[in-house]
């Protein structure tokens, strides 16, 4: 795929995300080509944990530490029912 084609595809994905958000939904997409990946995330107000965590995973670019830290921050902000996050909160 050429750079122009990937730019066009990115624009279409972003437009789709904005349409879904306008309807009150959330949309997360990660598209990966040889030259790298493009992430589009359009989260509706009050998006649920699945959409938020999917967004964090896409934005972490494969860095698990970044993903875990984002999920931990999300749990502090929005609350959670995770045994693992609760255990992390008890660590010195």
C-alpha cells in the first residue's frame, strides 16, 4: 500500500469513528501496515471500561508497561473491581 493510499484509508477510518461518536457510540481502531500503525479512537462521553482499555492498548504501541500504567490510572479515576489493581494498591 502506498503512503497516499494509507492516508486515504486513515481519513476514512477517522470519519467512521466521528460518525459513530456523533451517534453516541465509541470507536477504537488500530490499523497496522509495514511502515507502522495508525490508531483512531473516538470515545463517547461516559465510554465504558472496555472501550477505554482498548484505546489504551492501541495507544501503548506494544509497550505492556504503558498499558498497565494506563489501566491503573483509569481504575483510580473511574473505579474498578479488579483483584490485580487492588493488589497493586497495597504494594509499598
